[in-house]
């Protein structure tokens, strides 16, 4: 199961939902800060989960005007798959392959000023992401597990910011030493 499928399934295990409601929860919880789920992929993922017998759907009459909505509920198999994926994700360290590592491996082909400039842009982007995560965290009341997710995201972002600031300072110091 992909991370995107796992995220969608977990929202349905939590509560039966229709596609637009899933999108609303993703936005409210700031889930796009830590998972790759595009608005257009939600229905594709729901179809995959349904084809795998992890969720079932039924039509629900919309309140007021509008067409009936397709509401998705987790099957017993879906609940078990979600539990298994949760245990694995909590207990297994996974490798990540951030593109910055490829960039660092190619620093010798860049000038020091190009490297510093690019890393400062990266730093600015992380500071913006940090504000976004902090804003999502403070936007409304979240369950304890969501608070933990925001805390984890902020810890990772803060570690990246600290590393970038130190690295930029080292590059600037080397550049100044070479120019004197």
C-alpha cells in the first residue's frame, strides 16, 4: 500500500467519508505537509482501495439540493490493513532520499556563491513551510495524534533549518578565507 493510499484509508477507518470530505480533512489537518495526495488523486485512490476490498461505497442522499454522494466505509480487511500499516510505519525506520543530497554531491561543479545562494533559497522555503505547519497546527483543535504529527514535522524542519544555517555559515567563512 502506498503512503497516499494509507493516508486515505486511515481517514476512512477513522470515519466513513465522501471524497470531498476527505479533501476537507486533508486541508484542515495540513496533511499535504507530510504526504503526497493531490486533490485530483483522491478519487483514483478511493477506486483502488475499493478494488482491493479495503473500502466499500454506498450512495447517500445529499442534504438540500445536489446529487447523492458516494460515501466510503472501511471493510474489516481495510481496518486490519490500516492497523498493520500503522504498526509498520511506527516501528520501522525508512530511508528517505531528499533531492538536496544529490545537490550536495554535485557542489564541486558550482561556485561557492551559487551554492550559498541556492541553500539560502532552500532555507527561505523551509522557513515558509515552518510557518505553514505552525499555522495548521494552531488553526483548530486537533486530536493528540495530530499534535504529535505537527510536533514531528516541526522537529524535522527545525533540524533542517539548523543544518542549513550552519552549512551556509561554513561556506561563507571558507569563501571569506579564500578571498583574503
